[in-house]
């Protein structure tokens, strides 16, 4: 096993710690907004992009785990923390999904990942946290329509991740990583 340079390891730890703290700040700020429970975790997960691009997947997963654990412990809005727990790892997974050459296959994989993440959110909210709001078939249809619309929003955020990744490499990396 190769030893890493202590300066590089310290810089990696400091950078991922600062970005993880920034993600928690984003989640706390979005907890004030009504729809922040769904937009906040996506914005907070944007900070994982520089970590996965500059260091490695392992460091990004450790940062994700730290953000998710601290979010579950300190967030006033538990739903927001659960949504980040289920959706926050997506920028890391998108790195691998974008390696697929076929665009239709990429969309299919993103659809499957979204469906699994959405199922995990509702399973945790319903069975673990006891939040079960589906009392009638009309509400079930409404949640189905929201899930369908959420897929297109999810694809939009996927494009936003690509734009943030581009901006990171084009502008911010030169200024921050010296």
C-alpha cells in the first residue's frame, strides 16, 4: 500500500471537510423554504462534485456519509435529511453513469436509479419515521403524478450537475486548488 504525502492528505481532508460543512449549511438554509425538502438535498449534493473530481470516489463517499449522518442528527427538518440520505450520493454515481456510451441506456439507468431512490425515501419516511400520508386513492394518484414530474426534475438536476462540473473545471478549480 502506497503512502500518501501528509500535505496532500491534509489538504484533501480540509477541502472535503469544508465542502461537507457547506452542504450542511445549504440544507439548513433550505429547511426554511417549503419545497426545500426536495431542492435542498440536490443543491447540497453539488458540493460532492469537486470532491469526486479532484480526489477519489472513496473520499466523496466518506464526505457523503458524514453529511448524511450529521444531517440526520442536527437537521430540524427530518424529511430533508432523509431525502439527502437517499439522493445525496447521486453525483458520485453520475460519474459512472456518464461513462455509458449509449444515451438511451443512460436515461434508462437514471430512471431506474431515480425509482430506487424515490422508493427508498418513501420506505424510510413511512416505515422508519412513521410519516404515512396516503389515506385515499386520490392521494395515491397525486403522489404518482408527483413522482412522474419528479423524474423530469431529476433529469434537470442531472444537467445541472454537468454544468456545475464544467464550471468547476473551467473556473473554480484554478482559484481554489493551488
